[in-house]
C-alpha cells in the first residue's frame, strides 16, 4: 500500500514538472519519469505485459518522436533559454 502511495506521488510530481518546465527537453524528461513510474505500478500489479508495452511503446517511441519534433521546430532559431 505504501508503494502505491509513493508511486502515485512520484507520478503526480512528474506530471506537474512536465507541465511547468520552462524548457521542452525537461518536459520530455518529466514525461519519461511519469511513464517509468506507471510501468513500475503495472509491475506491482503483476501486469508485466502492460509494463513492458508502457516502456517500449511510450518511452521508446512517443518520447523519441517528441524529441525529434522539438529538434526540428528549434532548428534555425536561437537556443532555448
């Protein structure tokens, strides 16, 4: 029970950090922490397939897509401050 509370607090903190981060790359890192905490929550529920799919699909594909979009949108402009 304490593990779920700790993981939920980590997920809430990571979600708030994702929304309030000044730099887009930091938002992607916050989203990664949120996805990993959700995958650990799945593991504690003995849903190994969901945990692996969470890591492979979301952390592996969606976050890389976000990083590419950030890189493409910021090309030709001054660096983020």
